[in-house]
C-alpha cells in the first residue's frame, strides 16, 4: 500500500528526517512512536503528501507521488488518503453528516449517494442519533468519530492519524482504539498512527520507534 525510500527533510539547518525507509501492507496498522522532536509528525505529513521530502521516493497504491503536479496531487490525496488529527478540524457551522460529506463533495460525487454513505458510516461508528448535531453539540469522543467517518468517506487506501486520542480521556481513547481495529477487521483498512499512547502502540501490528530522524532499524520487522 505504501513504500517510502530514503526520505530526508530539513528546515533550514535543522535536519528532521535522516533517511527514513518504511513499507506498509494493505490492512496493516502501524504505530510510530518516539520522543517529541524525533520527526514523527513531519514524516506523517510527508507520507500523507501534505509536505514534500527534500530527497527520497514515496509510492502509494502503486503511484509514485513525485511525478504528480500540485493539482494531480490534490486529486490523488482526496481519493486515496484519509486523515485523522488530534484536533478534529470539523467545520463548526456544519452538522456531523455535512462534515463527513465534504471530502466526497470535493470529488463532485452524487449528493444522494454521498449522504447515504455518510449516514451509514456514522451509524457504524455509533452516531446514528447525532447526524444533525453540530460539533459544539458533540462530546470530544463523538467529534473524533465524526472525523474518522470523514476520513473514510472516499474509501481511501490508507488513513494517517496524528495523535488521534491525544485530546480524549482514557475511556474514550480505548473506545477509539478499538474502533480503529474494527475498521481494519471489517473493511481491511490500513492505518499509520503517530501516537504517544503506549496502549494503542502495543495493540498495533507493528510499532516503530523514531529517534534522530529515522527508525530504529532493529524494529522494522517486529509485529
């Protein structure tokens, strides 16, 4: 599903990524852990095509991303990649179902079909009775589940999650973690998760530790 080779990234004189290599299979849940400043979020943004590496190659779903123009990249990202952030980034003026629909409307998909799919996803995520609620009327855990539904609306090949449970209490965090694994089991969904949550990291198929801008190579095969 994803292969990144020799990824480097610097900001001025600060070297953040120092030759990262990673391969991720379809249906795999991979957690990336490490101290603050190790380069985890920078790597996630590059793998998710939100930022470009200074050097290296990224292939997602058999597409070499460096060969795409900015416009082609935006279309590719919308179709193939989902994102879940620590801060949900839901639009406050829209209801739960409307927030979920937005990525699909960008694709100009049929409104009736999109709304039906959004409602099915929210139902699956336990939000059947919250469809018309705006973000301020939802709990933190409910908002994050809306964000999960939004990430899934376009059937992406891979979902990137940056500290998805960072703002949630421990009980709600466990619910979210179990939900991610249900999505993998039920839909063969692939996840790459940056997290400080040890429980989530241990539940994953693989947990990779970043230090000094690259992975601890002895862990690459650990499941």
